[in-house]
């Protein structure tokens, strides 16, 4: 009972977060940067920040995450980090030879007020950035935002620094085929699934960022600093000439899509993440409207998902669920849970962002009037636990940090989201698309029926459920 001191009485708080349902901005910026081929994330701050961010990503993906740091000491904390970043860039290009260095700031460098664009310009002027190499940046102070906004910021920085509108011979035919897809913060298997669906409809796409084959690269016996995955820089450069953008997850992907629209008049459609049948249908429909053709086998895949759900929905009906994590994940997951007959009654996210509560209301509709939805600094795991103490739920869905509540309250727990530090395999199987929906159904069903078996009295312990 590690959380035995959590009281069931909920009192008003305005300035205290206990066990936040988010983590810090630079982690997201670092993860997004890994989704660009040949890119090395760089943390402009002290070594501790970079170690924490790298180790969290390493523990989640079970892969060594490469990133460099400006290694602030007392001197840089007082006089600023310009000298450190200039020296770092010289060393990085000399030692590690990336195509792109993606700089993100930290609390310390933001508090000092380092002007990163000015430092990058100085590095250029002094010849510290070799020909054909690039340095990009995003500001990620962690006293605001969350890992998701850090991810969104770095994705937008990719557009700011690289997107252009080159003209091609036969441009119209080229444009008619290509579509930007900004998939948001997903697991590498999810990126693969998004690309599989786009290819299934016959569309040529520019997908960014894309960490497949970077944080889940195959074991070959030799170390590769820059694995073969990640969005090719040449694709990103052409993103301003695409016919349209489909952005998945408004919190993580809308800023980049809006930037493409503003700078290059590439029309953007912003959808919720394709988690669940209906959200996947909307994604497929958006691709179809852009010229894709839905193959029969994909229709059959959808049909199998619907069949599975209709076979097992009696086990889900009326089950109360508590969820925490990232806004984009929570909205789509909640919609899918409601479609499965379940009741997402408690939902918290520490990530700020506009319209979360409205988006949740849209997917829950009138169907779960008792739902408590919270966002912000006091929407934390402590509050979630208090709610659960007052009225129990049948299932928890969220990142690893929920394991304490799951154990103390004896509730089945589905690990989903970021970070997952105590299990493996989550990065290898998609939860988006129809196959992702089938996997979610199978995993949730397994948890609920395992609990039913465990609690069954001997006369009611059935071989067939
Ligand atoms: S919260 Fe700030 S100081 Fe702490 S690890 Fe994150 S960036 Fe570094």
C-alpha cells in the first residue's frame, strides 16, 4: 500500500501538483527529432536534463537513445550558454557527423534567456556548421507545456526550417499524388501502420516525424549512430509542395500543419488519432477524398474488427474505466471505449492545450454523463486516485505510473501511452488502425476475463467464457 496516505476526501488545490500526468517538454522535442533521418537531438542545458530525457526514452523504447548536451556548469548558468553551444556544435559535427542537429532548450537556458537563433547564426558565420549540414531549434522551457507540446514544437520547427515549395517538371501530376501526413506522437509500430494504410490507398506521402526503424531498429550486430529510419530530409523539404496535409492529433500535429498552410497554402485537415474503428474510418475517408482507393482487403480488415467487437462486447458493457495521459490519445481512446460499451468515467491529462474538454465532450456526447474530465496542473494522478477511492473503476488505462494505484486498489491495468518503463513489446505492436483496434480489444478483454477467473468461486469457474 505505497499510496495508503492518499485521502479519499478531495480538497480544492490551486498551486500543488502531486504525481503529474505529464512529463517535461524537452523529452518530446528529443523524441520528435529522432524521427528525422540523420538527426541528432541536442539538449541546451545541464547534463542532468539530458540524462533524464535520454534515460526515459531509453527505458521506454529499450534502445540506446543518442543525444548531446551543452553541459552547462556554474559559469554558463551565470554568463549564458552561447560558448557551450558553439563548442558543442564544433564537436558534434566533428565527432558524430549528423545531417541535422536539433537543439531544444531546457528550464535553465530559458531562464537565462539564451537566444538560440542568434547563436545558430553566429555558428554559421564562424563556419562551425559544415556545408550541407543544418541546425534547427525549438524553445522548450519545462515550466510550461508538457512532453506533447515539446513534440509539437519540434515537429513545427521541422516545417519552419526545412519546408519549401520547390517546382518540379510536371508539377501538377506530382502534386496530385503527394500528401503530407503528420501522425503525432505514436509508437514506431504505429508509424509503420499509418504508412501501411496510406500505401494501401495508393497515396504517396511525406510522413513526419517517423521514428520507425530508429527506436525499434533491427539487431544487426553492428552499431549504427543513425539507423535507416526517420523521415528523409529531401521529403521534408518538398512538404510545402504537397497537395494537402492530414494531421493526426490536434495537440501534437496541428501547429506543424497550420504552419504548412500559412506558409505554402497546403490545405490541412486535422483529425483525432486513428485509435478505434470510427477514428480509423475518418482517417481512411480523409485519404480517400485525397485520391486514394480503399482496397477490398482493408474493408475486410475493418469487417473482422467489427466482428471481433460484436463477439465480445458483452464483457465490456458498462465497465467503468479511468484513463490518464496525453490529450490526443485520451480523446480517441475514450471514443473507442464508449463504442465498446464501456464508460470512461475519470480522464486526466497534465498536458495543456486548447479544447481538450470540448473534444472529450464531443466523443462522450450524452453517453457518459457521470464522466469527470480534468486538464492542467491539478489534473494529476493524486486526484485520479482520490476519485477512484470514492467510486471504484473496473479498469485503468495509462502509463507506468498507474501501477501504484492498480496495486493498492486491486484494479486491472492496461499500460498505454508514455512512458512505459516496466514492460516491453509495447513499441512493436500498433494500437492505431483496424489492427490496432483488434489488439486493444484483445488486451482489454484478456485483463477483464483474467480478473473474472481470478475472482470466480469454484462452482462458477468456467472453462469457456
Ligand atoms: S523540468 Fe526542466 S530542469 Fe527538470 S529535467 Fe526538465 S528541462 Fe531539465
